[in-house]
């Protein structure tokens, strides 16, 4: 008997109902999960497909993986999108959803000796929460390679074994991922040497420089930003919120996730400053609140923000009135305004919300701002990350010219 085709829109509704029946709180369901699950439906609609097709879902996952490999999206967003796609796969196969209580683990399971070395390394430094898993993943993969070769401890390994690991990884890893892997394992070998552990001296081997690809990505131009803002209906509370978010992104370069988590207490109105802890790096940023963004945020807080005990500035438009939880909803909101503004989006064109961040960096660069200052404003801990904005031709330089003559040196709000 042929299986009746399922509409992805109907599947979306059924999946959301099942999640609510499973006990997810509404603010988690609609604040954290809605955007990711809806992205699958949007992918189908963009292709003009109404009914579920496993091949299309597989294409969606491949697209997300490519965006992650190219650094366009963060790991959190990447994993959320894949989980959403798997929900559609599971519902299509079984007609329901099942859950297992899982925790963050690795497929690279180590023996006692290798586990000892890994734990000692991770305990030797005060790793940031967002990087500790990266180091653990790299070292686990490295040690698992020896374990699979039948080498039970590093004192029995040779530098040729380590070289074989590098060659093997280079055959399938992207340049950026390989660069990170070698950096992390090099730090592990430095730890081994300093600790007096018996292991091959591979510090020089893992010091090999793998250049990261630095593509010149697109950005949201000044004209496009004007067109996007022109689509925002500021007579509504949602419009007031959205304009505040867009202006904040355009004038500060803050990531969507940091704007979503921005609290009322993070703005020093008398000084006209924003104090925010970056979710990506954990570092603190102190940024000026320019008038155009400040006025939009004030308008939302005073005339559009729902009554709520939530400490965050920007809230969901519908009850429960809680924070937007992540940057996914902001990205989706921005894409909708791009579509209304007639901006023809293409995969990896850089015209998403993150494009506002690149726009600000390029405008600052063209105005003569040193790269070191740009790195500080954007919260880049590595100066090389900011150097990508140097890759501009003369035509782009002219298009990005910015006149700061109308920007006051100081702004104080009553």
C-alpha cells in the first residue's frame, strides 16, 4: 500500500503539538524551538515543494552543514537545525516523536590511560565553557586514532604515528577545521611535555600552519538597510521591537544571540553605553549607544514592550511574554523583512542579520578606523579574524564610504 504523502505544513503543526504534549514549556517551545523547526518548512516552500520528501530534508541538512563548515553559522544554530530536520524524519517514519534522555558525549571513547591524559589536560587550564568541548573533541579524536591502531598508550607511539594522523585528517577535513585540530592537539602536546608525560615530541609537527580560507562575504549595504527599515511598521509593538533590534545590530555589530539576551540593566542610559557579555567568547563589550538605535529602543520599551518580569529587553510578541531565547528568531525576522524589501537572497550571500555586522566593520574600515579598533568593537579576540574586512576592492571601498559628521560625540538620555 502506497504511503499517503504528508504536507510539511501539517507535519509542522503536528510536531509542535506533540512537543507540547510531551511537556515542553510554551516559552521553550515557541521561543527556542519554533524557529528551527519552521526553517525546514521554509526550505521546502522556497523550493516550491509542499509534501514531505526525505531527499529534500537530506538536502536541507547538507545545506546547513555547508553553512557551518564555511563559518556562516555557529555550532548551536547548526545543531538546532539538524535536530529539527530529524524530528521531521522521525515523524514521517513513525507518525510520532520519541525521546531519549541524552547528554553531550563523544563517539570517541577512550581507554583508562588515554582518559587519564585527557582529563589531566582539561584540568590543567581554565578553559572557557565554549572552547573546552572543542579541545576535548580534538584530543579525543587524536587519542582514539592511536587506540584504533592498537597502541594503548602514548609512550608506545611514534612521531610517524602522529604524522599519519595528520595526513588522515587532512584528506577529509576543511582547512579551517584542520587548522583548529592541529592547534588544539599542539596545546595538548605542550601540556604533555611540561608535565613530563612520556609521548613523542610532536610540537613542531602540529605547529604546521594551515591557512584559513578568508572568503570575501557579502554584507548588507546602506541602501539595502534603508529598504529593510522601510518595511518595518513602527505603529505596532512588533514593529517597534524589530526596528530596535535592527538598528542595534546595524550600529553596534552585536550578534543576534547577544541582542536576544540583552537585558534592561545592560544599557547605561545616562552614559549612552551598552555593557554586554558575549555568548561566543564570554568577553565583556562596552559599546556606545548611538542615537538612532537608542531612540528606537526607547520607543519599544516605553510604547511597545509587553508588561513582563523578564529581564531581557526584547520579548516575544505573543504570550508568554518572555525573551526571544536565541538569535534564530531574529535571523528569521530579518529574512522576512529582506523579502518584503525585494532583496533577492541567494545561499551564502551574506545578506542575513550577520551581514549588518560585516557592514559596520567595512564602514569603519573605509572611514579610516584601525583594524585593532574594529576587532575591539566586534569583540574579536584574534586580530586575524578582523583582517578579513581588508579584502575589499576599490569599488566596494567607494560603496561603503561612511560619513560620521552627523554623529554626535556624546548622547545622554533623560
